[in-house]
């Protein structure tokens, strides 16, 4: 039944903006990113902030100052032209500020910005004005998001209830990292599971519908729109802090082994590998970063997701890696913080983190058509 609700939301879309498509896609991505929640039968409280972060990444390619792409039917508001999306000004300014730091960002730049600024220790390294622009943009996006939430389905608030602060919601399961003040939309547990069950279909449907919509309202060819909507980042942002911390541990005698090959690693002679590749989902949290053998990482793993067999073999070595991280106060603190915002089981013991990561990889592999090794 709840599988039909997903298609019903799209069928009742007015097609005046891409908001409804963005809402479905962001819910689908959030379900993918938090695979260990939704199993206890309670409704899920999803902060609008988390959905808004995904919208920043989705709409980023349409905010290119040199080649903006309309995302709604234009109209007049009094004597002024109404913006195609309510948050264009804020997101465009945010993109300009980000590109002033890193240069042209391309269609996938929003993913990198979001994953940097959502992690507190990384956000602290950026200019305060950039962080303020990010927060202002998220608020503007969250306000715009209320429209598709309200009109999803055949009537007002017929699928979702009006968003409320988490502290006022009563018996719900909050996503990791949510606070009592976060304004949340409540997702029924059956609908949450339906998103996971048909995640690949939802992703494909949203991209197809969004590409067609963009062609209709902007004249951009649907193939070009598809490319903008599906580009994922490579790992162009620096990992100097994490690498320096690992180097210090190695110089102090900590023994790190590649989780995929078991080969002993030496200072300066390893890659800091993303277990879940950034092209699959840009997790820049510490549990997703592990030293690995450069040859294997660059030639065999590359942008592939570990298979269930590879994860089974690697899990003990991942636990050892996380255990080594606890030898550094800075890495231990970062690991605890990153586990707390990703996994409902906030157990930061090395074996528990390795088990949570293994489960996450398995869930993503089952939900999406991703190349694996």
C-alpha cells in the first residue's frame, strides 16, 4: 500500500515547480543514509534541515551564474518577476561564496559543500560568513519545502502532518543527530520501509521526471538535465587533518593494515579510502575514512562499494583501524561525534562501529544498483 503512496505523491504534483520531485528524492536519500532506523515500529521524525541539505545539492547545478537553469514556471508578482524557486537568491549567493574558495565547483559541488559544513569540526575551518550563508539557505529551503509536504497526495496534509519541533512530537523515533528544537516531518514506518524497498525505482523515477520537467520549463535538453542531476563528486576536498593524525599514530608505532588486503601500511605510503565511495554517497565522516593500500585502492576498489563478502573479510581489520583511531584524542573524539550523527546505535567501540558500517554498506548495496568488488 505504501509503495502506491510514493507514486500518488507524484501523480498529484501540480508540475509548477520541481519541489515535489525534490521532496521524494530527498526522503529516498535520507532513508538510504540512515539504514539502521525504522525497525521498532514507531514513526520516523526527519528534520527538515536534513532534507534541505539534500535540496542544496540537488539544486546546486541549476544555480550556475553563467548558465542558470529554470526550475519552475515563471510568473509576475506585482510588477516584479517571481523567482522560479523561492531560495534561488540564497543558494546562488552560497555557490558564489563557495567557489570563491575552491574555484568552479561543477554540478556536484553542492554535495561537497554540504558534507563539509554538516560536520562541526570541518565547518569550523571555513569563514564564518560561509557558515551563515549555509544556515540562511537551509532555512529558506526548509520554508519552501512546506509546500510539497502540504499538498502531497489528494488533499492538504493528506500524506504528511504539518512539521513540528521534535520535542513536541511525542512517541517517534528521531534520526541520529536530531535535536529537540529541530522541526521535523513525520514519516510512517511503513512508508519509510517502502522507500528502502523500492529505493532504486524511486531514484530512477525522480531523475526521469525531473529531467522532463526541466526540459519543459527551461528548454534545457532532458539529457543535459539528467547529467546535471546525476553527477556525483570525486574526492577533491583535502583530507589533510585526518591524514596528519594517522601519520602521527603511525610514527608513534600504531600498526595499520589495509582492510581490503591485510597489507601493513607505512607513514605516507597509503591512501585514505572512503569505504562508501563519495560517488555513491558523499559521507566524509571518520568512520568512512580508512588507510588502505594505494595499488588496491586505485586499481581494484576505485569507486566501487565493497561486496558483502569483502565486508565480512574486512570487518575485523576495520575494527582494528577504529581501535587505532582511539589512540589519538582528536580522532577518538571525531569518531564518537561522527558515529553519533549517523547510527542509531551510538556505540563507538571499535567492534560496534565496524559492525554498523558493515550493515550500512550491505543496506546501500541492496537498495541501489552500485558496482561492487
